[in-house]
C-alpha cells in the first residue's frame, strides 16, 4: 500500500516536469494543440533562449544577488543566534518574539515603503540605488535575516552549552568559540538558512521587477518579460518558454541534491521543529 501511495505521488509530481521537458523539445504548434509526446525533437530551443530571453545576464544577476544574500544572511544569523542563545540580557525575549512577528508581515506590504526609502536615499546621497544589484541585496537580506536567525536560534539550542564552558576554561574568547566550535557544528542549520535565503532571492519577481533595470534584472524577471511579449501574438514559443523554465529551475535542483544530507540534518536534528 505504501508503494502505491508513493507511486501516485510521484505521478502527480513528475507529470508537470515531464510535460515541461517534452514541450521544451517539441514543436510550438504541436504544444498549442495539446500534444504531450514530441514527434520531432527541436533541441535548438535550448540554444535560442540565450539570445531571445537574455537568459545569461539574468542568471548571472540572480546568482550574484541570491548567492550573496545566502552567504551573508547565514553568517549574520549564526552570530546573532549565538548571542541570543548563549547570553542573557535585557530585551532578549523581545527580540526573539520580534523575529517570529516579522515572519507574519506580507512582503507585498513592504514594496512601497522600501521603494520610497531607496528613492529618498538616492536623493539624499546622490547615489543611484534603485536599478542596482545592491538594492535587491539589501531588500532580500532584510526579509531573509529574521527567518535565518530563527532557524539558527532553534538549532543552537540543541548544542550543549558545556562545549562553550570547556572552551572558556581553555582561554577561548567568544569570537574564538563561535568561529572554531559553533560554526563547524552548525553546518546543517547554516545550509537550511542559506538555501531558504537563496530561494527568496531566486524566486522573487515582485521586488525584482520594481528594483531593477534591464541591466540588473534577475532571471525571474527576464522570464516574466519574455512571457509577456508572447501574449496577444500568434503561437507563443512554448518550446523556448519551457526550456528557459527548466534551465532556471536546474540550479535550485542541483543545490538541493548537493546539500540534501545537510538539509535533512538541519530540518530534523534541532534545526526546524
């Protein structure tokens, strides 16, 4: 019975993926008619998208922005979580409750305030902010840090405090304990926090469509723009659309496969309960 349930779930999950794969090498007219199996292979769809969709620039911007957010948010989160877990100070409980409260704020409500803030900052400093990668980096980091910090707080609570005490007896400072003990033992939690932060920047369309220009737009915006250009015309280039979507999903799939062991450990052994 368990095997039947797993098989049914796999069918539901894999059918859309297989449809995208077959449509990416199928004729556009055949896809428009509803054909599932390609009668002839059109592998040139994968070569055309690099010029029609401007996929290369979008992928580069997404990797730079999302990767930077993932690394920085994880490092800041583990340091912040170490202070919140290992030290007692006034306002500690308020900060922890604030981290949870920030998760309930919809990102759409923050779009206008963030845009106005960056616009005023540009006017005051005389430096262009909107339309740059830095604008996206700061925006995504703002939303990623609360979740990443809470993940690390939950994970660090599972690490015995005796490790810190033993290191202090040997003369280690708080920075040395964080660098030599906490971070090496927190890799599963760090991977979970990093991947979620990476996905936040990789999948976002709302903020990226407002904060970027044609030179700094991410791959999600590039796909959106390319899809919008196909509306109202003749037969859309379904093959190129599906090929672009598969290539954009590939880095995330590879990321999960590479760090699968750490993800399982971070989500079960003290990371997210």
